[in-house]
C-alpha cells in the first residue's frame, strides 16, 4: 500500500521532525513468552511510524494483556534516502522506536511475538526480490531480541509458531511471513493473478504451515501482515492470489484444524471480515491498523462485518475460557483505549 512521508529540507540536510518522549526509554531485555502460562487477553497492532506521537502505547499498556502480537510495519524503514548503508539505516529506524519512552514502558510490560510487512521489511510493496532481505531479517531479529536457539534462525524469512498454555487452554500463534517469499504483482492498482505459480508464502513455508496445523490446540491465531478476508480491492490482499487462498483453506481441511482465525494489518483502518469457504467453518479476519496512520477511504469489502474504523486504533482479543462454549471477543479500540467495535465468536463456530 502506498504511503507518503514528509521531511524538512535545510540546505542539503534532511531533518526528520517528531516529538519523541525520552527519559528511561531504553531496555536490555524485554519479557519473553512463557509457553506454560494460560492467557486470556492479547493486544494486536500494526503500522507504527517511529517518529510519531506514540502515547497510544500507554493505553495499550493499560489493557493489562498477557501477550502482544506485532503484525508488521512496526517501524517504517524504507530506504528513501538511498543510503548505501542500508543496515545502518534500518537500525536507526528501529532505534527511534526502541528509545521511545511510551513504547518501552509498554514492551517491558508483556511478551511480544512479531512479523513484518513491507515497510519494516524495507520497501513499499517489496517481496522476494528485495536485495537487502537477509540484512533486514538480521535487524528484525536484533530488535525483537530473537534468541540464538529460536526456530526463526533455522530458515529464511521470519515465520514462526508458538504453543501457549496447558492442554485445556492451549493457544497456537502461527506467524506468517508474507514478504520474504512474495512474488510481486506489478504496481498499484494490483490485478488478481491467474498464474498459479505465483506465491505469497513460498513452497517451504507452505509445507511448514501444514505441519504446524497438525499440532493440538484449542484456538489458532494466524498472523498475516496482509489482509486475508477481503475481496479483491486493487491493494495488497490475499485475494490477489486466489489459488493461495484456496491452498490456505485446504491446509485447514486436510489437518482438520479447528479454532482458527486470522489477524492482519497494513491498511490504516480496522475492520472485521468473514469468509465462508465450502466444507470449512467460517474464517474471520480481524484487521487492526494503524497505530499512527489513518486511511479515510477504506476499500470496498463485501465480506466486511459492520463498518471500517478509520481512526488510530489497536486491537484486543479477549478469550472467555469459563464460558460454555468458549468465546473469543475481537475488539477494535481507539487511541484512548475505548472499544469502538466488537465481534464475539463462539469457539463452537470454528469447528467442522
């Protein structure tokens, strides 16, 4: 999705202007995910421009959640200055976020699981031909403090899977990488492809995804930086690759994997979408975007539930394990933490 940035030019110097709160804004080690802990509240978000006012993270911290899912464009690191030192450039952008007081207080309060989208990958709408993707992955792992033993370090890309909680409360978080292996479709507006050799995830990640779906879990949260549930709308969306969407559905069918829904970002507005594939339970997509960006003209979406929310926002997922059946409340929250829209899904609905 195309984004525009503004800079102040003084002579030959480019100055990025912002008000960044300081004072105690650095940290050595953020909390890590405890796979034994039963969790009931998750925060999700995307699209955070690192030099914006980031006070929204205060409201996110006030939610007292158990886990944070960062769904991409967590910083904007496009190499717009054409710096020959790209790793140095992206490091500087991560440092701007890391040194923000509100962000750091939030990140010190709970563990996080992350993927990237095009702008923290390194270039608008970039995919598998991006020349700095290896260096970009290294900076991603440094920023998110990926342990040396983590599965991400054993393969290309940043996809990962996490099982959290005991057998009765187990949540599986499957984090997709929709950038590293992506076959780029030309320009914007984007036409849907009929070429079934074109891919979002790539063969290796697809095989891995199918294996992950065989793991036992009550709830499966599938993190996709790119929207999954929308109609084709000439922006980046899974609907540009209809054969990849069908592959996704078939993977769920083949594994008989129940309890799955998608969370996504990218578009600078928040919404709920619902697809009803044949021989499969409904697939919900909760898009939460953006923390510091707004898009006042949401794209058409025949699968949208309710209205698109067009102001700064983050999302919360609240799981009521005590309900019978278990319920999952998907909630759009504004920059004051107030709930603006909600979609409550019964776990019984997410079954074959």
